[in-house]
C-alpha cells in the first residue's frame, strides 16, 4: 500500500497556516466527487491539517477500490487527491481441475467472482481454499499457480492446477485395541482401507481424505463410548506416506480402559407441563445396560424436543456423569435448562421467486404470536417438502431476544411447470410415447393443471386436468378431469370418454379425505367377419358398449418429508368406490396403498434410501364388471419388465397354428415393490435405484397369476423435471408374456 502526502518545502509552513481553496480528485471511476468529499471529511475552506488528510487517505483505502492513493498541493492552496483504482476481474479460468460448466460455481465456492475488484490477498486465500478442497478429495502434493494477465482496464486470472497424486490407504493399525473389533473401529472412520470392489458406490475405495484425518481419532473414540468404555483414549493418527507409490499406513494408539454400565438415570429441572415419567418411558439408554453415547445423545435430543414443544425454544439439556470406578457403573443426570418461553415474532420467507408468500405460509404451522413448538417447525418443513414446489426447504431459528424468535423460511424452487415425456418399447405395443404439458404451481398459486397424451401403434390417450389443493387458502380442495382413450387392434376398436370431479379436505396435518365422482362411456367396434379366437372370445356383449358411473371416498395419510424423493415417513391410503349409480357397471372396488421410506445417511453416512410400496385392489361383482374394468398388472407403477396391462388371468389357444392369449382380467390384485436408491452424481442430481417387483392377480384366487420383475432405474432431476429411466427384466417369463425391457417417464415421483 502506497500512502503519500507531498508538500513543497518552501510552502509547507505557509500552507499549514492557510485554508484549502480547492479540492481535486483524479482517477476516480467507482466513486463520484460528492461521495469522495463525504468520505474524506475535508471541504473547501477548511484549514490544512496533515492529520486530517492522512485520516482521509485511510478512509479511502477502507472502501476497497484503490491500490494506491497520493495527495499533492498546488501553489494556489489547492488539495489534489490522486487515485489508482484496483483492476476489475474480467475473466476467471481454471485448467487441470473441474469442467468448464462447473467453474463458475467452483470459483464462487473458493471466494472469487467475475466482476470483483482484484485483491492480491483475496486471490491468495482463494488459492489456498482450492488446494484445501483438492486435498480433501485425497490428492497429495497439490500445486496451484495463479497467473495474472493484464487487460485494458481489467485483468484475467488463470488458475493452473496440478492435482498431484491420490493417496491410497494400504493399512490401518489400531495399537492397543483388544476389546473392540478393529473392523468396527475402521467402519466409523472417514479414512478406510480399500474394500473389495471399492469402486462400487457405497464402498470405500481407499482414497485418503486429509481434511478428515484429524477427526478420525474422535470417531474411533465414539465407537468405544458406544460400547461403554468411558475412559478410552485414542491418540492422534500417524500417517506414513510412500512418496513413490503414494500408499499410506495409518496407525492409532489406543488405551481402552474398563466398560461401564448405567446405574441410574435422572431428569432434573422441572418444567411446567412436562411429564417426566412419560419421557423416561421413551428413553433408549436404560438402567442396568451398557452405557452407549449414541443412545445418550438421542435421548438428550428427545428431551430437548419435548421441552421445546412447550415453547422453550432455547432450552438446553446438559448431561452430568458420576462414574464409579470401583463397580464400573455410571450415574446419569439430564439437567434441563429451559430458559424462558418463546413466542414467534415473525415468519420471514425467502427464495420463493414464483410461489406466492401465502402459498408457502399455509403449510407453516407457526405464525407470528404463536408459542414456539419444535414439532410444529419440523412438520412445517416436511409439509413444504411434500408439495413438490421446492428443491430444498430450510427453516432457521433467529433469536430476537430472550422471549422472541424469528423463523427464516428459505426455499429453493424447482421446476413445476414443464413439458413432460415418457415412453418405452414393448414386444406387443411396439414403441410407446407419452407427453404432457403441466404445472403443479401455476403462477405460484399452488393450482395444478395439465394436458397429456400418450400414443403407441395400438392406442391413443388424452387427458385434461385441473386441481386446486387449497380453495381460497382453506382446507378444501377441488379437482376436475376430462379424458379420452382410443384403442385399436387388428379386428376391433375401443373408445372411452370420461370425466371426474373430486372434492377433498385436509382433515389433519397428515390426513386427507376426498370424495370423487366419475362418469365414462365405453364404445367398442368388433369386426364381425373375424374368425380370430383372440377377438370373438375376448368380448362378451356387455363389454362392447357400456357406461360407468362411480362414487368413491378415500383417505390418505402422508407424513413423508419430500414429494419426489422422500427419505422418511409413510404414505397410507385407502378408497372404496361403488359403480352403479345410473351406469351399466355394477361393482364395488376397494384399494389400499402403502409406502414406507427410510434414509440410512444418519446410520452409515451414505445417502442410501430403502423403499417399500404395496398396492392391493379387490372388486366385488354387484351385477356387471366389463372386461376393461377388471384388474391387469404390468409396467411402471406395477410389475416392471412386462408391458402395461399384460398380466392377468388368461386362456391360451392355438389359432390356426399360432399361439395366442385371451386376457380375462382379475378381480383381486396385489403389487409389492422393494427398492434401494443410492446417489450416482450429486452435481447432476442423479440417483440409481435397484428394484424388485412382485405381483399377483386372480379371479377367485389372488395367487392365480404370479409375476416378478427386477432391474435398475436411473432417477434424474433434469432441468425439464424428474426423469425415470427403467431397465427391467421379467423373471421366468413364458413365451406368450408381453415383456418390456425399457420404459421411461418424466414428471413422476420416484
């Protein structure tokens, strides 16, 4: 930094006794002269004061715009400020690390943006941040050189990166570990030896993570604390790296100590409205059992949540231990420090560029003036996630004072309006394509509407739908849909036109009830000259032209945390419908749906999700069930590996030497699906799901037809919406089964 004040020797004493006649600013680009005058604090008419001038220079430097400032005086009593402004960074480039489309985000992460003023210290810090980031990925001897390329009134920064070599952990030694299995200790570490087939997702490839090495000793100690070894000590890890092979050995020195059991548990600190006995009954760390730090933390969190639900947002739970070394027991006391009851001061919403505030606010169960509740806060976060409007939802607590809190609701919107597509290829239907134009959140209002169609060589389907989930921000919903389908085969054509009206109500936070009325008209034209077994025996007279009028009621319980990729919670739904209110069809239909989701990240530090889904349907004939209304399985949402509607009770026939199958349809069906979903690319928002589907369908006996399918699905959150690419195989399919090895959809939840 250059800071200069120049006075001619012959004039200095004279000027210091005079007033400033004029002030001139040379070289200013980012500041106006008026602003510069305010910053300097010096005005025409003031006396010359070297101290004030020196302070004004410091004030200018604090603005961050200047690399050099010097002050001169003129013979007529004028003061001249000369500025050399910092150059603007017009270009940021990186060679040897990251792809071009990721570089902007990467530079932002390390602290630089295009358009920033050049600051050598800031660039040096960014260089250090980048090296630290690369080394955290397991690289060793990382070198980053920054080249500054001057341009006209700006500069370009080029980061040349030599990532170095990755360090692979060859061996880990736990010296002194006798009472705990070393595999258990290693499993808790961020740095582990390479697993067999360690290149597979979820397994360890042996790459060292240098930024985590210092914390691994604490992770190993935690394992001992989970097994009651309260006196265990784990020394800092010692890593020895072979500079030739870049392989490393890591060793830990361990003193295990004795194992402790829980002698007694107390909860201290009375809080009005808190039932200590009820809380004690829910604790996972129990008297007489081996001490477990993991269970202790879980119990502390549970107690704190129960206290916070009574309005004590700033409550703390402090664990006190009293060890008895003689009998190797420990007395535990949870000391509750509730603080004061807290009221919500304000709910501040941000990130909702399209979605209206009122749409977000109606799923937040805390409002200004309400007593704080941690359960309400968590349920609000889950409710917003279930809407499907947002990629992420976060609700932060901002302390205002001892008795008030602000809730900062931060959402990141996802694409809700999209052109969606789907399709696949089947041995019977050929190429299958579908498309839709829809928006789950029209103009940020929460209203959902869409138009869709799908087509194959034998069918064309159209639909138009509208749904308002919260009419006038009430608990009531209203939905309307119109649809048409045309089905064409060799010797017959089938057309269905219908409409439905749905009215629902949010009964509780997680329970939704609805009543639906639908009406459809089905017309079939059969080629009477055909002698095909597949045509004549396919349709009874009542199957050809009929109308269906249905009234149905349903209940759905949903406490999941996300619309597209839930990681916790269940969905349980049931419905009962009666067809026979004026139409030709007369039957009852009962359906039960269930879905359970469980994320394993907290257990194994890996974003693996387990999913189980079930759907069971039963029809009861009250006079007529036409063939198209019966139950068929197959395809996405059913048994993958088979074409849609291709699994049902049937009769096989040899028609003039050609095997054919007549589908009769079922009246009972059940579908089971088990899935394991793992992250494939966090940057590309891709996941991989391995699945197994098992379905049964029958008439009198549900086990009449049993089919299985398995495979893998690529789940991709693309800019156009969620895309699901399904690669499936039918298990033990016979010659007449209609199989489909590939299907895809867009816009559906996974």
